[in-house]
C-alpha cells in the first residue's frame, strides 16, 4: 500500500464519520411546531358603529350646472390633448428605433410629457367628479347624474391613456 494515500484516507474516514452522526439534540427540528398549527376558533371582536360625519362639498351652483361645467372642462382638455397628439406622433415616429438617451429619444420624451400634461387637465375634472361622487355616496344621496358625468370623463381619460400607451411603446 502506498503510505502517501494513508492521510487522505484517514481524513476522508473522519469526514464520513461526521456525516453519520445525528444532530437531533443540537439543532431544532424543521417540522411544524404546535404553535404553527391553526387550531381552535376565534371569537369575533365587537366593534362600535361608526358615526360618519357629513362630507362638506362646496358646489357653488346647483349640482346639474356643476356637473355640466366639469364635463365641459374635461371635453375642452380632451380637445387640447387631441390637438397635441399629431405633434407627439411625428416626434415619436422620428425617434422610433433610436437608442435611449439620444436626441431623438429625448425629443419624443418631451412630446410625451406634454401629452401627459394635457391629460392631467382632464384628470383634474375627473378628480372633482370623484369628490362629488364620494360625498353623495357617503351621504347616501342619489348619485345617478354624477355617475353619468363621471363615466363620460373616465371614457375621455381612458382614450387619452390608450394614446399615451401606444406612443410610449414605440420609443422604449
């Protein structure tokens, strides 16, 4: 037998002997502990009924006039958005395929930011409609007219979002 292999065999035997021992008393088990089991039942906690204060909304005029004004504001903002779309489309088309950070890409990003700004004007009217809707809902008032006005403004904003998404996809 070659004596140079003896230390290697001795070390291997010691290492293998260490693998054969059990460590039940030195390390915790990885099994599910009693505290981790979902047992028993939970008692429901009694809560106090909330006293919701009235939501103060300054409508200035009657509700129908206010809703008409907000929808008109959103339509005007939407018209401004649509006026800005051709410029943004041409800048985005010119930047399509250009690398991020290039001059064409930067010009397209500025055009998209301008469109975002125009979109925010319609979103302001939507925010005011949301306040009116929330106030009417909390007070359990009839919100049918508010919902109709809000839905028409949501449709305008959704159309603007679709245009922005389409243009952003071209310059990524």
